[in-house]
C-alpha cells in the first residue's frame, strides 16, 4: 500500500501467525477455544509494539481439532499524541489443503473489528469456505482472503483510543479427512498506522483560504491556497437596466443642452444685426 506509515508485520516478535497442527486420530469432541491472553498491538507515537509472539499464539491453538472453534482477539491502541488511521491486512501463507491429498475441508471464517464505542464492523464472514457443504470450490482458506488482498481501513483512533480485532475460525468435523493430519495452515495478520489527514479548513471573508492535503508515495504535503473572490451585491439584471436608463438620460440632456446653446446663439446674432 502506497502510504507513509508505520507498519507492523506480525511475523517475528510482533507476529500473529496461526499454525494449525496435525490432528490426532480418535473421537472428535467439539470445543470452543478462546485465547487466554489479552494480546495488544500498540502505537506509541514512534513505532508499533506488541505484547505477544507467534509462539504464544501457536500454544493457544495447539489443541484445535476438527469441529472446534478458535476465537482470538487482538486489541489495538493509539498511545501517541496524534490521531492515527489504522489498517489491517490478512494474508493466508499456506492453506490446509496445500501439500496434502485431502479435499473438501470446510471452514467457517469470521473477522470482526470493534471500535472504541463498542460498534462492530464485519470485515469478512464466510460460511463453509471450501468443502462439500455450501461451497465446493476446494480452495480452502485461500478463498477466505480473496477480499483481503490489500490493507483494509479499520478506524481512526484518537490519542488514547483503542479497538479490537476478533478472529474466529471453525473447523467442520464432518468433512475433515485423514489427509489433514500432516498439513499446516498459517494465517498472518499485518497491522499498519499512519497519521490521520487533517480536515479541510475554510475561512470565509474577502478571500477564501483553503487547506489541501496531497499524498505522494513517501510524502504528505499540505498546500495552502488563497482564492480571491469578487464581492457580489446581488442580481446584475437591475444594474444593467439602471445603467441603460442613466445613459439614455445623459444623451437626452446633452441634446437639450446643444439645442439651448444654438437657440441663444441665434438670438444673440439677431440682436447685433438690428
């Protein structure tokens, strides 16, 4: 994404990679699993910080089995002194179906953002992606990210504000085959933040001052323009009529003045001749 931003690629110490391990043979007991830690991605005004690693997240989902639901929450917080626009990229690194002979695995995949006021925005919700149920595309988790190729806008966080990204993945126990035992899937969540663009400020008066923000590939430039405006006094039609009447009156007065002087001139010449 061509933006000047501070980004967090959650791949190392600040990583949020999901690793689904090999599943054991035996009876399947569906469970709802929730992350036991309050994971946080925080922007401190200079850089991104995270309080978890990929290993910690892998431990949370290590026991996931077909039929289980894994629910993970990652909080985001702006600890800087400026309002920040936050973005999220969700990329599949490896599908559960890659490198295996298994086909038809079904997944329910839901990604939701909750803002500081508690209002939810569904970023992606897919019922039975791949598999033999509602969809038979056979693309597994790859299909779930078709709409998430680029960074998605999450929210503008004021200083001190926070939000939460919730990821829920359910594995359909009825359609999982033995071929899934030795397969892996990694789900990578990348966060990014940039300084929020200021609103356009307009000051009305004799001249109008307009502030415009222009974004380049690596720069953000604020341009101030002064737009000179000619004062308007109302409809121009009455002014044109008044001007025409004044011009006509002036011409009439000029004609009368010429006739007056000619008359007096003739009267003066007649008096001299007598």
